[in-house]
C-alpha cells in the first residue's frame, strides 16, 4: 500500500516497537538522499514539518547521531537500531521520515524514487504514480 491510501494520522514504529510515532500529514517529496550518511542507508524518506511528527511512545529509546555541522539529527532506536527519522540540515524545520517504518506502507511499491542532492535537498516532485 502507498501513503496516499492511508488515513491520518500515519502511524509508525521501529522494528522492536519500543519507539512509536504519528505523522499528521500526507508525506510529500519522497526521495532518497545522496549525502554521506543517507547514501549508506538507502532508505526512501518522506517530508513532514517538525510539528507534524509526534513521538507517542519510547522517546527515551531514541538516540541521535550528528556530525559535521551538527544541524542534521538522525534518530535511531537504542534497542533495535532502526532509523525512524531525521531533522534535515537543508531545512531544520522538516523531518525526513523513513517510510518503511510507517504501518501499512509497502516501501517496495516505490520503484522510481528521485534522488535528492545531499548538499542542497531542493524540493522534489512526489513519486510518479
């Protein structure tokens, strides 16, 4: 199933379920990023504003990783290691959400995903339907 087929709020979690979250928007600008960390993860990420994501359980299980400018924050579950989301360096008012963590979403149904420039992360079109 694709994100557009789900009703709000979108619900997500890490692998072990210690971290759970809700996203109160239809995620836009799905992409892969080619910065040094994202190119190693390879995840498809969607965009949500900071106020549109709420950690509903397990905030204490989240840990973050920062490097270089220390603006971007990549969040992982301390227990299972799954990356759930990150605050973007290119726009610190946005989160990149790992769409594979969203309940009911089949990340393999997204086969033509634009690649964003890790240095610029200019807005991208939604994935072709």
